[in-house]
């Protein structure tokens, strides 16, 4: 296999994108591609909302051409995008770097090379060696890729177009299944909550709710007290202990009013409404960051039951109503939250059975979801294996005469 650096396939030097602040975005004009627009499959990410720049803010040399390759140099390292002509002129942002293939290089082939293990392993090796998550243009330009005559490049790309389309269709089917499973889980919860007038949330609490705190400093892992932040909360209602921040013990003592106990319900009240978790025994004494709030329930009330309530359509509707809805960073006042109604029967003795039924039925949905997620991961692995085998010549792909 003849390996040559990426720069060998390209014309001219790579070009970093423009650094334009958000307050200069326009309603229309030149589309401005950012790292969030780059999907993991070499295409535009799904459901991205395009932003634009005024044409006067984009020098002509920064306009993208059909076949240009964009690479993410920070954050989502290794992601790439094959740019194809769009209806509007387009440019790229500063955390993306543009490579323009030579006339004798077939850009779809290079796009598949960028998705192969060759490129991803090169990026991963750098990430291990570097403390800064950055893979600059020079490093991308030096990655060795298989060189084939243009006719072979075309044959490989044509073959992979067919094979990846088949795998992508299977992945998309399973992604739709995830959406249906999520709808099913929400419907199960909605059927339990909301059919009765309900309880005022404050009647279920032993003390007033408390906001988390804004902490001025953090310490190395193992040197302080863990602090739960919004992104540590998983959809399952558990806390992810990976990459959890720690604050100095003296600050934890100062902020002991937000120290957590087993069974506390923690809830996002800024931005990510509905993100919540129940504190486990090994999380006692942890602290809470400001976008979150702590709810301490009466001892006879199962915290998981109230957690399920925070995942209902009715709860989200009450959040939207209380925050005015439509704001970029909605903030829920705890006074408003205390008056939310929890749609449960007045007879508390039936609550344990309701929780048992919910845990069982939602658990079945969760199991189906876990299986579907594993299937997607295996298909993605299969996709990359096929791409790598094709571009490296491990597959015998016929070349048109």
C-alpha cells in the first residue's frame, strides 16, 4: 500500500476558517458552517439550524467550493465534512480547517479516507500525547493516506457510496426506533400522572427547596468534595461520576446548605428543563452547582416516583408556562416550582404500586433502548471497518475499464 500525506492530495495550503462573533450573524447571506454542523458520517449533521454572515464579512477566498474537505481541529477532533455545492454561498468557522483536493484527487474518496481508522487512529494518538484537544492543519496535512490512481479512487468511492448507504439506512431505522421508544416511555408516565387534580409539590417536601451554588474554584480529583453539574445527570435519572468536578473542602463547608443526602431529588432549573436525578447513598455529601436545585422529599415518598413525574409532558408544559417559553436560557423560579401539581391520587397507599408498575414497564422500554443503542454502535463499527478495508485495498473492488 502506497501511503502519502494528505497534503499530497491537495492543492495549496489548508485554510483556517473565519472567527466571527455571534452578534455579527445575519438572517441570510453566506452560510457559516461550524463544528456543530459536522456529523460523524462525513455529512452535515441532522437538525442543525444554519447561521449566516453578511456577504461583506466574507472575503472571496474563504468561500467553499464543491469537493472541499473540512476537518474539525478542536472539540470533535477527527470529524470531517465533504462539502457539496449548496443553493447559497458557504464559508467555514475558525475551528474548522479547509483542504482543497487537487484535480487528480477524487474528493469523495478522500472523504472516506478521513472516516477510516487511518485518520481516526492518527487523531487519537495525538489526543493521548497532547494535553490540549487540538489537531491543527499541519497535523492533518501530515496524516498518511493510501494513494491510488484516480480511477481506483473513483471505484472505491462508488463502492462505499452503495455500502455505506445500506448501513446508514439500517442505522437510521434504529434511530427512529429510539424516538418511538422515547415516545412510548413518555406515554407510560403521562398515563400515571395527570389524570387527577394532584398534590402541590410543596406538600411533598420536608423543607424548602435550595438552589445550587456558584463556586469560584475547583481542585484536582480526590482532593476535595464532588460537585454535581447539569451535564453529570444521565437520562436514566442517575449521576455520572466520570469527569465530576470537585471543590475545596472549606467551600463545601461554607455551602453545606446544598450538601446532598440519599434520596434527594436534584433538578435542572436553568436551561435543560426535565434533567433530574435521585441522589444515591454513595453521593451523600456531594454538593450542587447553581443551574441545579435540591428537593428533599418527605420520608414516606419514594423519590423515584417523583423523578418519573419530572419526565412527563405535563411537567414540561408547566415549566414552559412558568418560564414564559421560547427563551434561549429559561430559568425556573423555585417559588413557581413549589406550586406545580403532581398528578397522583390522594390515597398515598396506592403510590408504591404505581411506582412498581412504572419501573417495570419503563424498564422494559429501557432494555429495548439499550439493545437498539448497542445495535447502532455495532453498525457504526461495521461501517468504519468497511470504509477502512476499501480505502486500504483489503477488498478487491473492480475498476471500470
